[in-house]
C-alpha cells in the first residue's frame, strides 16, 4: 500500500499544471508574481466591444508595450493611441472623439495606471480589491489556462465584473472579459506575448496631431 501511495504521489507530481486543481487565490497569486517579474513586455491583442443596449459590436486589434516603472503604449489599428512617456499620460481616441487629446499626470503603479493598463487593472493588489473566485479552465490561442472572476469590493471600480484567463505555463494574462457599470462588454484575447523584450524609449513618446485640442485632466474613467 505504501508503494502504491508513493507511485500515485509521483504521478500527480508530473501532471501538467492544467490538470491539477487550483484555488482562485493560487491562480491570481501566480499571475501577480509573474507580473512583478516583468521589466518590460509586448503583446498583440484583439478586442471586441459590445453594447447590449444597441446590439452593436466593434472589433479592433492592437499592440501594447510596457516598461517599468512608468512607460506604456497602446496602439490600435483604428488609430486610437494611449501613451505614458514617464510623467504624462496621453489619450488620443480619434475613432470616438476626433480632434481631441487628453493629457494628465502619470506615475504608473496604481492611480490612473489601473484605468488604462489591463495588467495593473487586474493584478494590482487583486485580493484586496476584488472578491476572487475560480471559473474553470480553457484553451486560449492554443495555450491551457485557468480563469478567475474578479468582482470589485468597491462600487466605483470602473467595472462590475471581470473574467480573466491566466496562462498555465507563464502565468501571463491571455484573455479577459469585462462588463462595465453601463453594460458595455469588452472581450480581449492576447494573440502574442513577449516577456522582457528590449523596447526603444521612443516607442512611448506621443506627438500631438496637428490641429488637435489638448484637454488637461486630473484623472479619467475606465479606458475603453
């Protein structure tokens, strides 16, 4: 019996992580740890926004770049751009607000970072900010992942719930679904991910388009 027990224990030890039961806390904790180890990252994504009131949906693709401590760039194929150059956050959304650029202070690591950077939004002290529950497994872009559902403990969190898929191999975010208080649903799939690439600092610069009006703000709501 002892030998059988030992063999069973060894068999379990070599099971892939996707085959093991994982608690919600364990899933989110390994994602937080992996995020903390990143000095930089590059990800390509596909985003679909759906308005249940109108039944309309819009799909776009883009690239997100991040470099510690406070550099960020999100570029959409629609021409929309979000950029943090180290001290200032620039938000340019010609697809919905043409001719206007929002400008505000940006330090990263919390504050308005959690409204524009998905990783900050979900992985900045998640067990303090959210009720975290396990939501099953799935294969995302060919990669096994575990999902967790995050429900904000405060009503002004910018969304009512989020389901986030965490990669079993590298613990990165591979997909997420977010529902805002106004009912808008956002579905994002990470189609490629590179950890700690070398990124030129010029990638985070933003040049105000000619003729665009710059509007200074102290903070902003959730980035859509």
